C-alpha cells in the first residue's frame, strides 16, 4: 500500500458513500455506487467517528477508551484501504478547506 494516513488527517466518508445499519444482516454496511460492503463492529465504530472534525489520533484515542487494546497502525491501515478505494477522504488538518 503506497498511501499513508497522517495522524493529523481528518477522515470522512466520501460524498457518494453512506453507512447504514442493515437490519437483515444485523450489521452496518457501506453503500457506494454498485457496492455494498458489510462492516465488522470495529470497522463500523471507526467509521462512525470519521466526521471530518476528529483527527486520526483523536479516533485512535476514542477507540482506546472503548476497547482494551487499539493498535493505531491497524486503524490507519483500515482507513488507508478505504481511502485507496475512494470511500473515505482524508482532509489535511492544516487546510480546513481540503
């Protein structure tokens, strides 16, 4: 994977992607054009915190309060995979218009 997610970046879902609870599956899903991705509970928790205001470091800290063990590399790798598919956008914390 070539892209990295800076800890200061502010992730948010891309405009064309929505996260919804799928009651028939009992899980959250990401809905994109011609795509449905079933999320595990941890992935859903990460994405619920991706509001464009919290930094990656803030998200890792919040997950650390919720779970016994949070590995920030796993969070950034998850976000990098979604960003590479253009489902998540990472705004630059130094540029609020990004």
